[in-house]
């Protein structure tokens, strides 16, 4: 399967996120069709395998011409998944500042997933949050709704970085858990880097979602080179907190080992707790292709069918 690589430096300047998301999804599905996992992929696209003897009324002959395999178009009653996308838009998600890297990656991933969901006739909704909920849509499966959702995502990238806007993941998750009336798939995009001391509260909120029978998929997004490995030139740096506004001057080489150890402990704790609460955790580095996100979604979708 081919990689779907995107230059994050150009994502903020894209004028048609809807077109880019559609192109990414089509490339991803085509890549799956060409890979050894083609049988796996079509189960989660808008088709299913043709069963010998059934009507050919809904046969997709275009797919047959491309793959030489018989697929039947699927309809909404066959794919009735409900999905809520939760996007962290707090200050730390705007790092690296030059391209809003983590936010750009999350926005593009959310746009691609929303497009894939609507393509499958599934219903999708979007919530953006920082210290509170900033934008929220209902969960629908129409083309018009998808257009509204993608336009909101595109506008999010055009906003300036918020001054000292912190993250309140736990309260947002509790709010979403109370709002969702039916069993849904909840997909969270966040770096969680300002949340180490609030992990107990966050997982209490995630447990609330699980208690309500919702499935949870967490994409933990980082710029691994600097935020996990702390690779900075060995000269004094003034670091600015994007959420609390604090400033600290350090020599990276002097604290690198301690920082890397602390970050690894945080990631191990996150992995352990997600395992305990049966939450699917996917660690994503900004250098990784978007297809990692789409592939993880398909695996999760198979579990909630």
C-alpha cells in the first residue's frame, strides 16, 4: 500500500480542504485495493463483496473494471455507524508555530476521516475544544453536513494561535458523554502534553464514555523529534509555554536525558491506562503519513460493527 505523505507547511494555505480530503481518501482506498489487504478494505468502504446468485442491480461496474472483482454498493442501513470527532485546538496544538504542525495534522486527519465516514453512509459530528467547547456540529451523514464540517476545519487553520489557551480534556469528555444518546465511536485528537497531572481526571471521563457503551479511539499527536527526543542544538534556548505563558531558559543538553525519561514514563502510563479501559491508543508523529490514522480507524471500525 502506498504512503499518503502531506507537506504540513502547505496545509494551512490550502483553499479547498474538502478537495484535499477527498483526494487523500481516494488514494488510500486505491492503495488498499492494490495491497494484500484489499478484502479488508472494501468491507469498510462503500462496497461489499458480491455474493453469487444475488441481484446485480447494485453492482459497481466501475470498480469491477478497475479491480476485476465484483462489489455491490452498500447503503445506509448496512453501515449505520455514528462517529464523534473531538479536536483539541488548545495552544500546544499550534506547535511548531511555523506551520501549526500538530493542529494541521489533526485537522487534515479529521477531514479525511469525516470524508471516509460520509462515503460509507455513516454519520459524523465534529467538536473542537480547548478550555471549553468552541465549535460543535450534530452527527449527520449528508453531503451538506460534511461540507459544513470541512469548512469549519479549514477555518480553524486560518485562525491565529490562541494566547495562553489551556486544555480541559476531562470536562469536555464528560460533556460529550452526556450528549451522545446512542452508542458511538468517539475519536479524540490531542497531544495531551499539558495534561500529565490531570490523567486521573481524563481517564475518569474516558471511563464515563466507556460506561455509556461508546468506543474510543485516541490519536496522541506529537512532534517526536523535539517533544519526545528533545533534539535541539546545544546552545541556550528560551522556551515559551504555549498554554501557560511561562518562559524558561535552558541548555538542552543538560536536561535532555531527564526530559526523555519523563516523556517515556508519560507515554508508558498513557498506554497502560488505555489498555486498562479498553481504549485504542495510536501514537502519531508528525512525520508519519496520514494513512496511519485511516488504517487505525478501519481496524477500530471492524471492532464496533
